[in-house]
């Protein structure tokens, strides 16, 4: 692995072995190795974020960032997981297979538990200001490294909410795409009779989203984020540049063949 981040990756592997993240990390490492890519740690003021790509130090004016979902946040309905790393590498594999310059970003505490990681970070505080800030900082570093000027954000499940908030806060996001996106966590918790999540942003304070091209793919058999929640969200906030497409999928399966659909441009009609 010829990368200035090689030592950081070695440290990541050692920490994972000590913290119980070894198996998810090993699976990610194998997937990345098959495509001659690399895994890196991006340090931010709040958390370290694990990234994966095949880009090396190559330059790209437009960068696509794939944002992971909530992973294994809960072991059971009432018991938080001790390791939120995703077992399904859907987003990492989509990013690594993308023909456009693309990078995968895991959520805080996935694959690597940095200082500040605790159960709250992947449960009720999963969308806190600190989490969003860590993504903003990570994206800034990725842009600088690759000389990018604009971004396309692609989020899965809870990563869809992160993508939408980032797009609403920044002025360099060209478009957003989501897969099974939990775009309205407040309504989602009410739908499932769950405790409210803390630190959620008010979309009314993100007016840029109303005219930002976005494409939301929903699973027809998704019981975790039912299509009706996404459709009502688009209507509720008057997102006139948002398309919603129904896919034959559940929340966790049926998304592997999405590369072609994600390559289609998101347009404001």
C-alpha cells in the first residue's frame, strides 16, 4: 500500500484488533484490496472517519462521496451494538466500482473507534452537530487532496440524511442521490414509535435544498424506511428538483445493481 496514510492504516488495523472491529475491517480491507484501492483515516476535530477509494493522489474536478448508513447501531431493538460497523459493504463496493472519481466515507466509530466514540454517537446522537461537522471537515480535506471543486453526494439509509444536510449547508454540492434514505429522522422515529433523535437540523433553515437536483431511490419492500416516508418528505418541504424512484428492494437487499442508475445525472426539470 503505497500511500502517505500507510502508517495511519496500520494504526487503524491494530486499534481494530483491540477494539473488536477486526472482522468488519478485515472484510472492508479484502473488498478494497480486490480493486487495488486503499483505506485511510481522515482526522477531524470530533472523530476519525474511515475512507476507502481507488483514487490514490489523483486529481479530479468533480468528486463523488458515498456516505455509509447507520450500520449495526443496535444489537436488538432495545440493546445498542458494541460495534456499529456495517456488515453489508454495499456503499463501499458501489464507491469502489464507480467509474467516476469516488470515495467512500464511513460514519463515526465504524471500523475504528477514535477518541469521543461512545454508544450515543451511533444511537441517539448519530446526527448531532459534531457528526455533521466531522463530515464537513473530512470532505474539505478530500477536496483539497484531489483538487476538486464540486461534489456529488450519495447516501444510504441514515447516510441519506447526512448527505442532505451537508448539501444544504455547503455551496459546492452539485447534486444528491440517496438509497433507502432516512431523510426525515424525526418523522421516521414517530413512524416506528422510537425515542426522538437529538441534534436534528431544521430543513427549513436549508433553503438551498429546494432547488438542488436530487434523486431518491426507495425500496418497494423496505419496512425500515417505507417509500411513503420519502415521498411525503419531498412534498412536505417542496423539493421541486427531487425525483423519487421505486426499486424492487428491501432496506438491506436489492441495491447491489445500482451503479448504472447512480451514474445517471440528477437534473432539475
